C-alpha cells in the first residue's frame, strides 16, 4: 500500500474537522487513508490491525477482492433505477438471501435503522391485519440496554439516556423488559403484542450473550402468545458468531430477521428485512419504500456477500478463530481482564477499572497498532474481520496483554 499524497497531517485533519463536523462521535485519534483485508493505514503510513471491522460492517475485511469486483462490474453497467422500475439484479439477491436465511421474502432497505423501522412497521401491520389487534393499539416488547439504531422511533425504546435525552417526544407502543429474562417477557406480552424485538446477542451493551435456552424460549413464548419474533441480527448476523445467524446456535427460526452492516460488504449501505410470506406479505404497493433500497449496486454487492456466506467458509473461520480468541482472553483473566463474553469472533472484554477506562485501553492499543472500540465503562469489544489470520489474532491478544500490563 502506498500512502496517498496528503497535504495535511493526521493532527491537522483532526483539528480541521472540529469547527465543521457535528460532534456526534468521539473517534480515536487515528485518520485512516487506506485499507486492505484486516489492516488499515493512516495518513502518515502507520499500519493498524482493525479489530473492530466497522461494528461487523467489514466482516469480510476491507476491500475483499470478490466484493470489489462485483461492485466495479456493476458500476460499469447500472447503479440506480429506483423501485419505479425493475432492475436485473434484485431477483437474484432476494432469492439467494432468502435461501441463505431460511426465509420466504426480502424487503430491501439501506441502513440498519431503516431495517428496524421497517420491521416495526410490518409487525404492526401484521398485528392489525392478521392477528386482529384493534387499530393503533399494537405493542412491541423490547429488551433493556438494546441498541437498534438512532431514529426517533428507535430511541423511543432505548434505555440509554445519552441516546434519548433531548430528542422527545417519543413514539409510544413499546414495552421494555430486562434482557435474558423470559418471565419478564412473558408478563409483558398480551393480546396487543405484535412482536418481540431483540438482539440475539446485545452488541452495544457489551456483547451480552444470553443464557442457553433464552432464544429458544423467546421462540416458544412468541409462538404460544401468537406474536412475532423479530431478531435484530444487524451486528450478530452474517457469520460473526460462527453461524450465518446467531439464532442458529439454538436452532431458532424467527418470523422476521433484520440484517444490515456486513450485507453491504463494507462498500455500500445495504440492509434487509427477511421474513415469512405471512408477515412481509402484508405490504402492498405504496405502503412502504425507499428510493435507494434494492438498488442494483446494492443488490450486486449484497449478492456477492451472500455468495461468500453460501460456502460456509467464513462461518467456519469465525467458529475456529473464535476458539482461539476465547482461549487468549481466558489466559488474561486476572491479568487485567476481569471478565469477558464471546461468541465466534466477537468479544466484550471487561478490563479492571483500576487499569483504565475502555477509552484509555483503546488509546493504548492504538499506540500498539491495534484498533478497537470501547463500550460502557471499562469494557472494550473485539470484532475483527472474519478474514483475520490466526497469527494476526494471536498478535492482537498479545498487544492487549501488553496494553493491560503497561
Ligand atoms: C448498527 C446496528 C443497528 C443500526 O444500523 P445503522 O446502519 O447504523 O442504522 C441496528 N441494530 C443493531 C443490532 C446494530 O448493531
């Protein structure tokens, strides 16, 4: 990789953002200019191992050759039609994504938040048209400490005050119960309930893996109660946990699965609601849509992503390297790590607060050439591209050990 001809240094670019860029993020002080595979390079040519992978948007690494080729090929033919017309890429994308996820139908959107919004809309419509809930009375049961995105409706059922405060009034119709608590969920579900909406593993909350049996329990409970199970797999899905979908660890098939992030191959935003015909079949022309949803470039990249996952190779890598990650983190217990949760190539690591905040550890790791992201308090999350090698992974764990000791 050769460094691009920048006229400004990283420090200058960071300072230049300050007056002109809304301060809705607090990035680590690294300015990435190039990337390939699991590695990124900053303006000055320093190299870092990307152990965040765009919160799973980069499951296949930066610029995976098959995905870049699919995008280039499509850029030269057709990029956007809007859904006013058909395009020649959408049928195959929907067919293969539905097959991959074991569902009937696909509603293509762009961002994760849009997929969540769309999931909420179809669940409500299903409740009125199929279940027979009285008009405007539908409820959706969600979990505390959830993360489903940033729109007004979605922050309406967040329990994170930073995400909510100042953005009311909020959308009604949501009931919040503790995560990993089937009894509380059971008590919240009634005849008005359209759906239960949860993350199979809570990512932003710190990679919270529920007890064995929880997802199967949610499936059983929702089936019995006659409401939908909507699984937000935007971060957990598409190979991250060692399976195509995280719900597969408990052999669960939800009624609706929300996908995003990795579906765009790290190139373009691509999200989708996939679900049964009974549910997605409630939508009729004009009732929902998106100008960019299902555009040919997105469909071409999305199809190439599905093709990578069809081989099972990435799921297998995530499972095998996940065991290496788990073993490495287990060895750090008591040596700066006070606890961790992991599944596949995804871990939330609680660092001894005496050593530093998650942010401080992340900055130390950055100086060691490893990029990670903190969550709350002294927790950092590790989610490398599924293309990471075993040596790279072991070296990242070594850097973590060093950062915790310094
Ligand atoms: C990232 C994420 C979203 C929101 O996706 P955006 O593309 O940022 O809108 C929703 N749900 C989960 C679980 C996520 O991780």
